[in-house]
C-alpha cells in the first residue's frame, strides 16, 4: 500500500516560476511513490479574501491549468476542490471544539500576517482558525505525509498537536502526519526582493515570451558594472541567482566572464532568457492546450472531488462514531 499525501494551494491567481520550483516539481515527482491528494484550498483563500470573491472562479481555473501544465497527472493523483467537500468543514468544526485558542493565537504565521497585511480585516474567527481547517484537510484523508514549504511548518506542528489531543479524547482514529520539506533554492523576484504579485517582480507560467523577455532584460544586476569590461560580482546579481537554476551547465563560464569583465550584462541576460524560455516552452505549450479545453478541467475537478469525497465521508463516519455523535 502506498502512503497517502495531501497538499494544497490557495487559489490566489496565476502561478509563477517560484511555485514550480518550490512546490509543483515536487508534487509531480511524488505522484508515483504516493497516493496523492492535491487540493484547491478555496476556503483557505476565503479566510483573507472574503470581502471580494469575484476572482475566485477564475483563480481556481487558472491554478489548476498551471498544475496540469506542470505535470500533475489526474490519472495518478486526485485533484479536489476543498469547498465542494463539506466533510472538510464538518471535521474543521469538530476539531475547533478541542483546539485551545491560545495555540492559534501564538501561531507565528498568524501573528505575522495580522501585523503585516494592511487593508484587510483579518481579525475574524475564520482567519484565526486557518490552521484548524488545514488540520481537517490533512486528517480527513488520513494523510501520513504532507509536502510543504518551510513557511507551513507551524501549521503542520499544530495539526500534529490537534491530532494528539483528538486521540487522547476519542481514541486512535486519526494518524499524526509528517512534513515532507521541499528543499528549494529560494528564488527571489526579478528585482531581488521577495517574489510577490504586488511587487510585479515574478515571472508567471502564463507570461508570453515578450513579457518574459521584458522582465529578464529589466532584472537588477551588479550596480558597479557600468561598462561590459568592468569586473562584476555575480553573487550580488539577480540574473546570476536565476542562472544557478536555469543555466546550470554554463554557470562556471557565466561567472568567470562576469568577474573578468568579458561579457556585458545585456548579453548575459540573453543567455538566461534563452534558458528560461527553453525550460518554460513545453509547460506553456501544454498550458495553451488546457486553456482551450475548459470542460476537461471541470471534468478533472469533478472526478477528483467525487473520489476524494468518498474517502472523506468514511473518515467522517469514523470520527463521528469516535466522538459519539452517532
Ligand atoms: N496553507 C497552505 C498554504 O498557504 C495551503 C493549504 C491548505 C495546505 N490546506 C493544506 C497545505 C493542507 C498542505 C496541507 O500554502
Ligand atoms: Fe549579472 Fe551577468 Fe551582469 Fe555578471 S554579467 S552582473 S552575472 S548579468
């Protein structure tokens, strides 16, 4: 029997190359070794986007197209939409009964976001309970393994604590999940800051070749290089940090030419551009195909969601029995 995996992403818009390297490549690799459930976390998106949900349907569609284009295979993995499976919400409610508020209030991601995110009122019951919903997502499929980035570790730790508490009260019904950390080279935005939609410094899977060219050619390099013959410092150059991922084979040459002032930044960027286009071309070709076939996307989500719900229903029955709600 293969072990089960659950992971999810909030549908907040088009995905960028950071998502490919940080999560999707890993999700794709895990598909053969595990029974994978990949979830569109639309309820989690609602915790912060509740005041304007107009983009939700579009965001879900675009994200799933990106998943498939990157190689998530519905024949191997179950793709599901969280809000279409009421068992997620039902288990969330039961888990919320046993989760001390203090655990949630001291969660580092909660404190950070309350502090950092302006312009949205996050002082809601739902937002505080974000990790409880995540615990429900994971345990409703009795997932043993949860591939996540480091930023999600506090949530997984909370899931484990909630599960332990649940089992103390009601018996050994839910397994304690393990994190599977994605070891990623952290990719910054084209301006050297954190990659983010609001900085407009990310390269999206859906970007046209022209948009990608513009973004790469505008990338920040070593500011000390005014002429191509000035010796450069690749370690402080955004282009070079991308080269480490996309131009692996030419890396020593790129570094040497930069340090010795033998190649100008414009020429150097063109090398990166070509390598990135090569990496993205097959993904983008698949993306264009899926864009043409929206009924197929809906079918994938319907079938995956139905399969997942069967599993979720069974767990919910066991949970209710354990809690003596039946
Ligand atoms: N909170 C996760 C994120 O923002 C998304 C998510 C929701 C998730 N439920 C999950 C991830 C369950 C892993 C397991 O990235
Ligand atoms: Fe960066 Fe290349 Fe310019 Fe060196 S030559 S500073 S690596 S863009």
